[in-house]
C-alpha cells in the first residue's frame, strides 16, 4: 500500500534539491578535471601516506553510483512521489547527503593543504551519516516500493551509503596518521585500528539497522581491492589479512538471518 501525506510546500523544495544535486556530485567531485588549479582526487589522496587507500580500480564503482543517483533523482521528482511517505521520510536525508558530497568536492579541490584533510573529514562524516540514515529509512519501507523502485531507489542510495561508510574511515586514517606520526606510532598499527572501527560500524548497521546486501556490496568491493593492494609486492600482509577477515565478517553479517527473541 502506498502511504501519502497532505501536500506541503517543502515537498517540492526537497525534490528540487535532490534533482539539482544529483549531477553536481559528479561535477564537484571532478573539479580537478575541469578547472586548472583545482586539486584532483588523486592529488588529495597523495597529501598524506595512507595505506588504507585501495587499488585505483576500486573507485570505478563511482560510475554506477553516479548513474544510479541520477535515476533516483528523476524518480523521486515525479509528481506522484511528492507526498509519498517513503520519499518524504528519507528525501531530506538524501538531499543533505548529496549536498554534503558537493561541499566535500569543493573543499578537496580548493582548501589549503594545511586544512583540507580536517575540513574534508568534518564534512564527510555527517554526509555519510545522512546517507546511511536515508538508506535505513528506505530499507524499512520496502513494502512501499515496487520492483523498479527497489533497484533504482533503494539500490543507488544503498550503494552510495555503503561506499561512503568505508571511504570516510579511509579519510580519517590519513588524518590520524598525520597526527600520530610525530609521536612515533606505527603506520600499520594506526591503520589496523581505523580499519577495525570501520568494520565495526558496517557490521553494526547491517545487524542492528538494515541487513541490506546492496549496502554491504560496496564495502566488500572496497575491502577486496584493499586486500589486493597489500597482497602484492610492497604491500603490508597485516592489512591484507585484516581486509580478508573484514570481507568474511561483512559478508556473514549481511547473510546470516537475525534471530528474533521469543516473546514470553
């Protein structure tokens, strides 16, 4: 059954914000390609030694994500979806997350070297949380979605939420290492600590909020290419092993049914 609400002026604003942001997340994440003087994503990642960055191939997942978000933005902009509960309940979270990515792109392209990593993390953490919140709300409203919406609404939001869930910790690792390196900490030890926190967060979301296999996929994707990077010559076997353990743990968290407690 489709649940709708009384029309509000903010419904149209929500639809427009998502629709406008959907192409901008690609444009503003790629400013280094279009504008001379803008820092490219690879230049941003090279600012600090960061052994949690996966093989470059992993970032190809952004192609399907961008296309999926654009499809979602068009579907949610239909007049028929303006007051539907599933879009109203999740739409503002999606809008906040997409505009957060736009802001992240601006910061990573133009912020001074001394501030860019701190500012990027300060923006990216709430951005990720907004996208995860949107995914959870859509997941809990699956009965309100048809088959097309299952793939073009839940799918794209789950993919971007999952990828951001792992990517935010990669960024935090670079920031952490810059802070603890002068203290003589181990680069591998600090990275393992951050990777453990990332895996805990992903498994918590899967087991406590939404056992969504689509959300788990980009996390598994990123971990796989992280393991491949470190399994080869010049890699760190501890990171490769931790990524491999993470793959198994996240896969099981998304597959093993949750037992419901018996009501006495």
